[in-house]
C-alpha cells in the first residue's frame, strides 16, 4: 500500500494494523517515496527452542551409528608419536 504523509498523520493506527498483518506501507511526500513501514519479526518463544532441541535429540539418536571417532587431540598425538 502507498500512503502520503498526510494520510499517515490522519490514519496511523489503521496503517499500523495493516503492517502488523504483514502488509508493507510505502510513504510518499510530493509524489516521491520517502519511507517504508514494515512489521518487525516476532522473537521465537523459549518453548520453540525447547521443541527444536527435543526434535534434534530424537534425530541424533535415530541416526546414531555407534561409531566413535578419535578426537583431534588423539589424531595429533598419534602423528607426533609416529615422527618419533
């Protein structure tokens, strides 16, 4: 939607409602675009993070091979030992 500065002054609450619903409002002055109103993304709630971590744990356990690989330190220690 496009609105003039005069429309913004007279109808800001309605325009903010539109932005909250996901619409973008382009503001013009004397026929030139001067600004844009957009919504702010809502932060995810902590419960979303907990849900995601639970799903990740389930995925890890369902795809685990049981194979244990050496750590970087162990590999470097072996290489240093081979050099003597």
